[in-house]
């Protein structure tokens, strides 16, 4: 069994679901893409290749929101020109342009790779 849980603002735990037999075996094409994406995100976050500088605020599709205190958003003004209501480094509940994010990640990796040459 595997249990998924979350914590609320008061740090109370809430059970989300219980999986009788969790597996990374894909049962369909979309399930395959989901699980491969999950593994890529986790491995990028773990950073076994030591490519990260330690100052990143977004890695592998995850936002850093706590680092011995709240982490401030990198830019105080969104592309729309509006000031966000909150200043933490998270885009949860917001529109995320995944293609734009992947291009930014690719460009940053290209720069890192060219420095290694």
C-alpha cells in the first residue's frame, strides 16, 4: 500500500488517497507520458549530475516555496504588468505555459553545457 497525503496551513495532515498496488508500469500511452514526466522531474530535482547551482527557484516542474523561510518570487510583476497578490515563489493555481517553461529550461541547459566545453 501507498498513502498520499498533504498538509494544510496549520500543518495538519490530510489523506488524499490510498493505492493498493502503486506501480510505475504504464497502462496506456498517456499514463506512460505522465510517469516518464514524473521520473524526469524527480531526477532533475535530485540533481545527480550536479548541474544545479543551488540558487534555482524552479526545478523539474517544482517551485521552491520554503527554504528556512518563505521564498520570494523572482519577479514582483507578472507579464500582465499586475503586481501579484502574494510574493511566494509559486505558480500553483495559475496558468502555466509549459512550452515556454520547457524552452527556458532547454536554453539554460544549453548555456550550462556550452560552459563545460
